[in-house]
C-alpha cells in the first residue's frame, strides 16, 4: 500500500514525529537555563542587557528578565498557549538585537559590522532561535487548523 501525499513513512516519519517536540524542548531548556543564570546573578550577559536597556536599573532588569525567560521556557515545556508563547519568544529574541544599535562597540570590532565580537556572535545566533520559534509557531498553527 502506498503512502498518501504528504504522509511520512519509515525513518522520515519517525524523525518528523520527534523533531518538533525535540525543537520545542531544546528551546525551552535554553530559555530556562539562560533565565536561571540571569535570575541568580550569574549571567555573563548582564552587561549586554544593561547596555541594550540603559534606562532601567541593571540590578532589577537582569533578574526580572531572567524570571520572564524561565516562565517562557516553562510555558514551552508545558505546551500551554503555544502560539502566544512562541510569538512572545520570537519578539523577545528579536529584542536582543537592540544591543547592536544601543552599544555597537560591544558587538563589532572597529566600525566593521562583519567583524563580530564574542558578544556579537552570541546575539547573532538568536537568528537561529527566532527561526526555531517560527517553525514551532507554524506547526502549532497547522495543528490548530487541522
């Protein structure tokens, strides 16, 4: 018997069945872990956060952001309100690029935007995390329609 159009079989079907939950859990783990580092005052990116939002006291902002990230990670793990959670995750991650505008000296070497510092590389990788959130958002929207 042949598979219907769009139906996955064999290894492809097994990978497809596990890929989405694995992506969701891995994104959740990153949010909980990075959030916990901020909430406990152990995050190496406190300076970046403070530089991105200099008008808020870093001593309040970083831990609050940490608890917010933990909440997002837990929401991802539990799968509650997935579309809303994923939109907030994507917007939050997009907000990290504010540091390129507010503190470019922390992000690039000299005036060359192609020469990133370690901080710049750290923030740039958020493009991948944003795409992961968008993939999950598409999957969640598809499940809701189907």
